[in-house]
C-alpha cells in the first residue's frame, strides 16, 4: 500500500495527491465507471451530470474541499467532475441503485466498533470490505496544512477520494459503514466529505456539531471517536440520529440502520449485516468478561469467519462479492494506529501510523 505525504495549502495538497497517486486516481475512475454501470445502470456522462449537482452547494459549504478536488483532478490529468464523482460515489451508488435484479449486485460488508481498552483509552477499529479489484487503488495519505489551525490527518483512502477512514493529531478518528437507502439531497455534505470534516475537527463534539449542522447528502454510518468516547452517526438525506455507547462503553455497527428512521426507504440488502453486528458484539462482550481489552486482542476479533464467506472477515468467493481489504485499529489517546493490508487472517503488510 502506497503512502503519500501531503503538505501545503488545500490546493497544493490536492495537486500533490493527484501527482503522487495518479495511477491510483486513474484506477479508481476505471473501477467506478464499471461499478456505476452495474449498480446504477448509468454511463459516465450520466454520472458526471449527477456529480455536477453537488458542485455549487459544495462551493458554499466547503470551498476548500472543492479547491482540493480541483487540485487532485489537475494533478491526475483528469476532469474536475471525474473527481467530484469519486467523492460522491457513496451517494450515487447507494442512493441511485437500480431495481433491475438482473444487473444489481451485492456489495460492501464493513464492520466497525469503538470500545475502551484495559486502561480506559478509546479504541476505534474496523474491517473495510470492498471488491478486490479496487485494492490496488488504496493508499495511506498523510495531510498537513501549515498556516492553518487544522490538525494533521492520517487516513486510508481510495485514489481521488479526499476523505476516508483514519484519525488526526487531535486524537479524533472515524470509521465508515455503507448504508443502502434511497433519497439524496445534494445541498448537504456527501458522506466522504463528512468524514473529511470530522478529520479536520479537534474533538468528537466539534465534528458532530459540524456534520449535523449541514446534514448529509445520502446515507451511511459514521463512527466518530476521540479519547473521551465515541458516537455513531446514522446518516440519511432526511436527517442524522446519534448512537451512544452502551454500558460497556462500546458501539458496534455494520451495513444497516440500527435506529428507527421514519420515511427512510431502506430495501433489504445484506442479510449478513445484522448477523455481523450480533457476532462482533458477542465476541467483544466475551473478551470484556475474560480479559482486558488490548489492541492485539481486538485484531483477533476481526479475524472471525462465522458465516464465511459473508463474515466479519469476508472473502470474495461464490456469492460474496466483497472481501476485507484492510483492517485499521486506532488508539486515540496514544494517537497511534495499525493498518493491516488484506484479510486479517492472511494479511500481506502491517503498517504503523502515529502522531
């Protein structure tokens, strides 16, 4: 997995991101062209038209993100709307999916959790599951913006996507679970830019305030944590609801809405999602009762294969169309993270990130 160092103004960050990861940006575009055609029955011209709807609102909500997206496009030698489309790919794919059973596919499968370790530090973790064809286009991006009051960022992202899964130098971390529900509002923050908003925040409360003040354009679960605790944001285009930690100080989530969201159209999607929430919650409680939680023991939980191949630790075989591409475990008090590349039972690389 490539690591990109980005330092400078937002535009320069985008330009360097695009230059250093040009092949990954181009690879992401090729991957999503095919996927949008399959999941949404949309060619790239139609995708670009959808992306265009977000430009004016984003220029008002987060102009520096738009400037960075332009820099990514310039650096990669692609069109501006191409990169906008990558950053609203969740909205397009999970909000505009086709009803045609002949071309619709299952996808995703991410499982996330937040809990306290043996000494009371908050730990944030997840398996990120996606199609293996996108694995070559993942990389670790470190962002620093001198001259601003913004924290430094370390995140695992896809080529061209400026907000993803990771943490910052203030100890704020984010995880993401896709939710497939109809309904979009292009006047609000796309999910991946909501992640970036959290990563540019100095505390969990500030991140939540900033995201809820604007709302999200589509659906998804954003798990936000800092050393003081964790909050799950179940986001839809209609509104955002908060999930608080349970009595053990933990939150477990997957790919369906856990709370009641009236008027949200969430068709049946991944039948294994409720099973993964139950399974990981059970494993976590057993770990709490038998021994203190540690980063290494949490990693063991994410190796679980009950329900294989559609398990917490997924494998892209048979009817399971996604696989665990990386696992990240973040200790937010220590401002450290461990990323393993590949399925946790057979990972190919282990990377340590810290501030």
